[in-house]
C-alpha cells in the first residue's frame, strides 16, 4: 500500500513536469560555441517565384543547430552565384569555406506550384557532391528547406539528418478558471506549431509512437489521471488506461504494439506493460518501492525505470517480461527519467546534485556519467532519431524553455516556442 510519505516522493518525481513557468515567448539563444565544426556557405537562393520563406536561411539555421556546422554569415560571402557554373571556387577557398551550397526556386511543373534545385560543392576540390530537384507547394516551403538540410547533413556526415523531424510539448497559460493546457507539435526548429488537444486540466508525458502517427499522453481532464492514445492525422483518440489511482508515464515499445505504464491500481506505483490492441496488462515490478518512468531499450527486451527501492530515486534495468531489476546509477542522490539512445549505447537522464537538476549521459559500457547541461532545473530528455542531439526543458532566470544539447555537450541552444509555460518535451522518430 502506498503511504503518504511515498506518495509525496512519487509526486516529487513528477514535480519537474508540473513546475510553474514564465509565460513569455521563448527565443533562440546559443549558449555555447562549437569547436571542430565544418565551415559551410549556404548562398541565398535565386527565388524567382517564391516570396516569403528564405530557404537558404532555413537550411543554414538547421545545419548550425545540428552542432556539426558553422555556416558563413551572408554579409561575409564573397559572391552570390545562382547557377552551378557561376561558382568561383578560389574565392570560397580564400574565405575558408570547405563546402558551398547554391540553389534557386522556379515555377513548378506537373501540378507542383514550385520547384527548388540545389547543389552541394566541395569548395576545396571544386567538385559537385550532391544535386537535387524538389517540387513543393508554397505551404511546404519550410519542410522543403528542412529536407534539403537533411540531405546535405547526411551527405557530409554519413548520418541521418533531423531537421525535418518534429517535437511535441505541453504549454500552459492563464490562471485559475482560465488555465488552459495544450498539447502541441512543431517542426524541430520550433516553427509551424499546431495543437493536438487542449484541456483546462493538466496534460503530461507526451510520447510519439515509433511510426510517428500516434501519440500517447496523460490527461487529467476528468479530474483524474488517464492515459490516451491519439491518431495525429485524424484526431481520433481513445482511453487506454483509466484504472483507479495513478495512470502515468506511458512509453511505446520499439514495435509500437505495447505501452509501458506506471499504475497504482494495486496500491503501490508499479511498472506494467499494456498491449494497445487488446488492452491486456502485464505487471513487471513487485516491490514496496515506487517504480515509475519506464522506457524501452531499442531491442524491446528491457526497460529502464526510476525507483526509490534503494532509498533514493535511481535508475534500474528490468526485463520487459519482469524479473529482478538491476541498479544502473550510483553517482549522486537523484537519477531519474532515463531514456536510451537509439543505438542503446547511452542512457540520458535527469541527474540531481550540486544544487540543481541537469541532463546527464551514461555510457552503458563503462557506466561513466557525463554532465551535458548546467542548468538549475533541466528535465524531460528525449533523443533525436540520429542519437546526436537531446531535446529537454529547462528553467533559466525564471523562464521555462525548450532546449537542445548535443551528446558531446558542446552545443546548446533554446528553441522558440509560443503559447506560455512549457513542459514535457518529446522528439519524433
């Protein structure tokens, strides 16, 4: 049976997700520079047919935000060629650029309103590395730029780009009877936000399904916690768990068939798995401790969870079919909200110590723990699909912000978000 003391501790685990936040619009803020990044010039596109969106500017921002590139400021560009044959490689070499991207937008054909062409050059060798032609509608201009940024990123790094992915988060605005919570999704750069659902009661813990088509989340709209799964294209949703007591912390299995949940229907917060199609429940943990915040290993065989069974919140690994948990973290008095990197080699978490809560990364081989952030209240880590960047929320100077940090800790930035207070960050597949 959960005692008042343990219930308070469980609420303490979740306090990071409900802390009051400033309501100001958030702004981009580069916190740290990056050494060893690739210099690249994204020349302004010849936009004969498109007004409004600056495709080259969006591509440059995407590459800069990845932490792998340093785009040349437009005012420092020695020339602004549009056709490939106009590129003067010696002037770009003199400007210290390794790569140059040029492009243009022209009227589309075959039903497409526009067509964007671009070419990526190796400025040192004077050769073309990548060239593509993308038809698009005016409403898809930003996504087209994100797509080009990802193609360039992959060509130069060999890794998947993440500019054309999405993020989910919860905002809260107003007070008292006018308090409003909104679950929103946006592009990875914070632009193009749209509302998934809203409520006058708290919404928590959004998480994407592996195919990016559904979202699970916790809502208190009936004055009690319930877990919902919503189709993002149709808006259709259904309740998957509304048992007595706690219904919290949903997490999708890698194959999208199962959710790991925290339920207290039998008296104590425990980890369960739920078959989404049939509704069948399987209890994973059995202990007097509080077990919560489970997330899956990439192979679907294990769960990492937060538990106070050792006296204080720490991370434990348990089989997805149940069994005796293995303690993972020993450094510090608080380690929670663990989430595996896509390759399973690292584990991101919230680490408490030295007067604050920071995002930390553990190497699963050596168990070495590395601090990535230095904030007072950093939480909700979520890996990008390529495993190179972690999305999280942070409180800084009384304001709450969405932020990103690269896994080497060298590049950190805030993400511009509208809508008031923000909590519960999650990155799409």
